[in-house]
C-alpha cells in the first residue's frame, strides 16, 4: 500500500507539472514514462527478473505503436482540419488509411503479445492491458481535476 501511495504521489506531481506548463517537454515525457513504468510494474507485480526482460521488449512495442501513431497524425495533417471541409475523395482516402492503420496497430499488438507470452504469463499480459488502461484513466481524471488535491473551492 505504501508503494502505491508513493507511485500515486509521483504521478500527481508529474501531472501537475504538465498541467501547469512548467519544464520542458523532454523532462515532462521522462517523468511521465517513469511514472508509467512504476505504475505498470506495480500493477503487474513483476519480479526483478521479469522486469529486466519485460521492459526492453515493452519499450520496442511502444516505439512501434508511437511510429504508427505518428504516421497517422502526419497523414491526417495533409488534409483539412475539419471533416466538413474534406472532399469525398479525401474522406475516402482518409478512411482507407485509417483502416490500414488500425490493422497495422492490431498486427503489432498481436506480434508483441506473442513475444510477451514467451517471457511472462498470460495472466500478466492481461494485467498489463488493465494497467495501461488504468494508467490512462488515472491521468485523464487528473487532467479533468477529479484527482486528489486537484479541486479548488
């Protein structure tokens, strides 16, 4: 319980810094990643041996997902910002690319799931999925001001 409290305090600090706009982007990203690592490690109950082989593979997985997300964002940026301003041809092209992107993302997820199953149990893979979602939910709550010490009267 003490470990979870320490992790949550660290997350709150990093979210507050991000929300206030202090610090540079690299520092914020570094803090975000370290808090994510702590959160996921705790939620998955990784042993030190598991963590040693898990985190390099997970980093590769995140890099591939980030690359795909950047491709989608870059492609989307070549079109008008508002969907109402798209031509029918542009809309079809965007839908097609979006579907290919989703398929590529699913392929990457399946590929890494197979790799993860070689180093951790299926139960821990499910815990990873839950932990990723839990971490995102927690950050969203903090950004919305629903977290501890975020409300001001």
